[in-house]
C-alpha cells in the first residue's frame, strides 16, 4: 500500500448547457439513431443507458416505464412522454430494442464515442458530455418553476426529497405534476429550436 496513490477526490460536474448551446446540439443532430437518442435525452432527462436500451414493451401511449433492471437505483421508473418525444419515438413497435446499432442488428445502439465526436464538430462544442443534458434538463425545469420533488421524480432520484423516512412513506407518483413539467419543458425546447 505504500506505493499506491490515494484515489482522487470525486468532483461532480457542474456543466449545464445554455439555451443557445442546447439549440446548437438539437439542430446539429439528425434523425438517425444517435440523433433520436440525443433528442430524447434532452426531452426526458433520463440516463443514456436507459434511453438507448428502450424496448417497445416499455413505451405506452403516453408514458415510458423502465424496469428495475434498467435503472441505476434498481427501481422501476414510469415517467410521462410529451408530444415531441412521442413524435421521435414514432408509432408503437414490437417489444424489441428501439435503437439498434445498425439495420438488421438486434443489439442496442452503442456507438457513442464516434457519434459524439461527430456531433461536437457539427455543433461547434467540445466541452460537454451527454450526461450534461440530464443536468441541463433538471436545471431548466427549476428555472421554469417546477418544484424539486417533481424534478427528482422525473430523474428517478431516491435521495434528496425522497431520502430517509420520506422515501418509506411517500408513495404518491406525482404523475400529473410530472406531465405538467414535461409539457412546460417541451414548450421551452420547441421555442429554442424554432429560433
């Protein structure tokens, strides 16, 4: 142990995208598989692995339900879909993965490094990550007046407002409030990308 270096202290990222940067990213991605994933990350605030592993069976008419096996905290997560997200997902599909690596393949998309490098060039930014979109989503909702418990429900966080004893007794799903938050966020994003 004498020659081992102590681990570096964890420093959480603070980066969120400005409205202009978010517009640049949205407008730079296309409608290919990677572009659809990025747009869904912007619109839903979910984790990259959760979106790229979506299957048709997880998507209903107006919600997505991620099984516990697909979430970081191992808890099932149901959240509402807005109209923009629905249009990206398109019509209902079979129970297979929605985002394949290539036509005719049966494994979920995993080409993030080359796709992100290409996107960086297209949008003229390189100091950001896809996970920054999750932080941007949360901060953007707060700026629109969405309450912290609703934001945490959308992000599927079990600490913070729902930590400790509150997490044991608070079983309300916040679905109406989450639906309102998603509607407000999509309206904000729609305004950004149209300008």
